[in-house]
């Protein structure tokens, strides 16, 4: 009888293990107005970094914002200060969509998003307690501020965890590429001030693989740089020229100016960081 009871306990423990592992891979939902938030975990990367996703699910018709929200909206603000055994964090943003209305455009995600985060433990041999407080906004016709909080315990070196949700959004994070031709990727071949334009702007020459396309371009600059929606023109040689009007710029900005160029398209989004020689604005 004791042997039978021992076997039953062992079977129950084995059956409970997958469910427990699944529970450990995600936090409970933090519910807000028109949205919910949670943390989900993926397998530990070969580098030893923990892979985590900040998942936001919104009511139908609602959206939230990218790190640069465009003409209106507010970007999410992350607070990880309550976490333990954290040596560094890298928030990796999936390429956004552009939303147009009567007053301008915004950049973000509609319906749902998982924002991947790479977590470097201070001591890779010890667990990580990840605590996130997130201030963000969800918008339909008007924007509603939301505060969410989630906690996730991460065991060191867990490689058996699979998270299709996290992996699908990791694939949407723009690949970093340098200025110049690329193999099997979208490339930024040239970026310069468009001196021949009626209004000041930037001119980009882009190249996509034979079966690829350029769908949108987003440019970020330190300070108050703001750019209009790009005009995309496919050339006879297969290249795409993108013209972006400068809507606003920091006062006194001139010389080498750092910019981040994000291009959304097929086969996948890319990100190029470079310095552009910008002359002083005319008085």
C-alpha cells in the first residue's frame, strides 16, 4: 500500500511539473482601463542574458505607443528599480505602425504588443526577481493613462522554456545594420540633407532585396527633432528614395548630428545609426 501511495505521489509530481514550469514563465495580468499587462519569459540566451517580454493586450480599436510616439501620444515609461540581481536591461522595440488622423500621425502598436527585454543578471548563477512598474497610454479617440505592475521570478540558465508570443515579436525588432549595401536585408545606401527641396528635409536612398519592399521610415534625433511622413518613390533601378520634411529641430543644432533611422518592410525591419552633417538653420 505504501509503495502504491509513493507511486501516486511521484506521478502527481511529474504531471504537475509542466504546469508549474508554465506558471513560472509568466506573471499574472495587471489589468488597467481598456488594457492588461504581464511579463513573459523565454529561454535563457547563449550569452547568459534572460529573455523577457512586456506583453500589453488592448481592447479592440485601442493602440499604445512606440519609444518615439510621433505628433501626439506618450511613450511607455519603465521603472525596474524594485528588481533584484539586475546588472543591466536592454528594451528592444518591435518596428511600429503609423496611425494617421486629422491632426497628424502617431507611431505605435494596435491591439497587442510584446516588447522584448534582455536582462543581464549581476550574478548569472542566482535567480532574478524582475519587478516592473509601467506608465503607458492606450488610445482610441482619446488617450487614457494606465499604470501597470508585474513581477516575474527568473531561474538561472533555464533553456527549456519556449514562448512563441515572445519569439514572434523578437522577430519584429529591427536588425542593426551599418550604412551601405547589405546582403538579404533592407539597406540605407545614402542619407543627407535634401538641399533642393522647397522645405528643409532629409533624403534617403534605400535598397531592398529583390523580393522585398520598403513600407515606412521613422527617423529619431536627440532633442526636439521631428520629421513628417516620408514620401517614398521607387526608382527605375529598383532603389527607393525617401524624402522626409523636417517639422521641428532643436535650436542651434548644427554639425554632426546623431540620428536613428528605422525602416519597416520586407523581409524584415532594420535600424541604422549614423551622424549627419546638418548646417545651422537659416534665421
